[in-house]
C-alpha cells in the first residue's frame, strides 16, 4: 500500500521506524501526487490522472516545489547515484537532470533541504557515516561541505522551517542536526517518545548576499577573528581591510579581497583603528591590536597608501588579554580600551612626545563575566561593550566619567549568545550599532542612541553568481559609512566567517554592501 505523506508526516514516519521507506508518495501543493514505485516515478493530478512517467528503479524520493515547479531527487538503484529530476506540475513534465558526480562512497540515504534564502540543498549519506551537502542550483551541483552522519543512515528528512536534519542510527534512535551549512555544527539525540517541535517558528532574519570575500587564511582551524576598515584619503577605491590572524599576525586586503600585506607580529585577537589622530602636532592614522603572546597592545601606523608598520607595544598588565577598541575624544588624543577573559577593562591614554610613545592607565572597570567586543561612538562619547553571555552594555567613553553602565540589549529574542563583534555605522540620519549574534549566526542592527530601538536582524547568505558562501559563527566585524565606490557607495560591512563553505576551507572575511543591509531592513 502506498503512503500518502505530507512533510510533517514524513518526519513522524522517520522517527517511528528505521526500516520503512517513508516517502514513496508525496502530496503536491494544489492537489496531485509524485509517486515512486519499483518501476517508475509518476506525476498524477488530484483526480489520479497520470501526467508524466519516468521509468526507473529507484528509492528514497524527496521533493521541493514553488509555484508549480521544483526539484525532486531519488537514489538510482542501479548506479547508486543521487539523481535530480525537474518537476513541472503545470506542464505535467518530469525531466532527468545530470546526476551528481560519482561519490567516493556508496550512497545509502538522501534528502532535500530548502533554506531561508530559498536555495535547495541535497544531503547524501554513506553506510560508514560519511556525508556531504550539495547546492542544487544552476547547471552543475556544487559541493558545499562534508559532514558526519550516523552509520547506516538509510533515511533522512529535513524540517525546512526549523532547519533541522533528522537521520536514523539503527539501534540508537534518531539524531537531529543543524541543516544550515552556515550554522554552528550541532546535533542531539531524540529519545523514544520525543515530540517534534510544535508551535510557531521564530520570525527569520532577512538575508543579504556578500559582494566579495577575502583570500582564505593560510592556516586551518579557528584563525580569522576581527576586521577593521581603513579609508584611503584620496581614492576610496584603494581602501584597505585589516584582519587579525589568531595564529600569525595581521592581514591587509584590498576591496577585492586580495591580500596586500602580512605582518608577522604574533597571535592577534582584535583590531581597531582611527584616522586623522593628532599626535605631537602631527596627523596620523593609527591601529591597535590585542596581542596574546605577550598580553600587550600593538600600535601600528598606516601610511597614505594603506601600508601598515608596527610602531610600538604597551603592556596591559593582564594575564590573558582579549578584546580591544579605540576611542577618540572630541577634545583630542586617543584612548585604547582593552579587556581580559575575567571581565576586567582597562582604558589607556596613548601619547607621543620627544621621548617616543607612551601609555597611561586612565580608568578601570569590570563586568561580571567574559567580555570581548567593544566599540566607541566618538561623536557622542559613548562606549558599547559586549558581555558574551548577557548582552550589550553602554557607558560613558571618557575616562574622567563614571563607569556606570546600562544594558542596551540583553541576550534573548533578538540576540543569541555569544555576543561578539560590534561596530557603529555613522549615517546622515543617525548612527546604528551592529552586533554579531554568534549563537544563531545573525547580526542585530539597533539605534546607537537611547532608547536603542532594534531595527532588525539579518543573515549573510550565498552569492551564487560570485561563488561566495555566507557567514556563520562570526567573531568580529566592522563597518564604514564612507563612499568606497561601486556597490559600497553607502558604505561597507566586513564580517568574519567562522565556517568557509563551497567548498570547505580556511576561514576568511566577507564584504557586504551597506546599501543591501539598509534596503533589507528598510533603514
């Protein structure tokens, strides 16, 4: 007897049995069915009339459609290839597409996933636990990532709304995985009697596409962390992006993402910069970074062409230095704010005289748990700091003011721990604070002035035309409102990508047009 399965019913079938073939007949929107038996794939209308038939020996049917057309996939019994099929319900057509390339393993299970960007992906799994995720757009499917799934994962299904991949492990039960390739990899075991998620799904963040990406880091693992943007004083298209390499030093890229410079200065965590700082009667562009080998602040100079050079280092007195940011008071000078993992902050005044560079401790304050990201709003002399598990605080940025702080945005509905990178977009109509919500790989935009209204959330998805993946598990970010030309006429946002996909590779940074963000959030 054929099974008449909706998407929800297919998930329940998967949870109930590891042996049944849970999706050999799928109901179509508006009536009709796509059915798979031992001899053919069949498309029928609501009255049961056959519209199209493809002779085949296959199993494990899955389908995604929109407005009467879409993609189906089956596992070809003869070749063990995943076979995609174009389904056109309105025309009553089934068309074989090119099979996926030959796998290095025998395919046992497969299922489709449609993400929040509307892109279709295929999961394929082997008997020994090997698995891959493929992007099913364009003439040729693209490998997005490799992953591990249960042994003998003969069945899998995806809940698109909650981006959960379900896969059975015989004798153990059903595992629930994060299906989104850009999300933090995670899984949990659904024990007997586990109920499927119910109730409304949280409203999704809007999706914007990156316009460019930097060259990948030279090292694998958790390497890239925090960016900063330097704007060329005469030709903004020749601006530079600085990026910390937590294993080696400081990277410098152009606006096309090509590496222009590497400074081998040790394990840097965060970086920040200011331009046009007056020091000893001279206007200078300066950058600072937190150095975790000697727990110091490294001070860099930037010349008129964007070339970086180390100037000096300052001791912080911390046993484990972590985050860093700069503050340029309206009265002049430059302060560097640095923190450690214990929650302590120290604010130093940087100066230059006939005797060289100096740093003076001007203020200390503390939060209750681990911080990292911070950013100063120079125009309003406000400091924003992130306490990773609790939220975003604000306080006076001037060192001669009390360090009494106020919670701006707590971890909760819009912000998911860890709270990471922060930056301020200084627009003509006001300033926005952008915060990396690392727990769900999204970014929150809120007013940088009281009452700190949240303007929306966004994610960075795939740019298929340029072959660029999205961003996830972001540590640091930076933004500028300066006109950098081309797609960045309203400014640019640079975001660290924790998981490089399409294909898997070393971490890098993605470039996002602020115009795209503003349009998506109606700013």
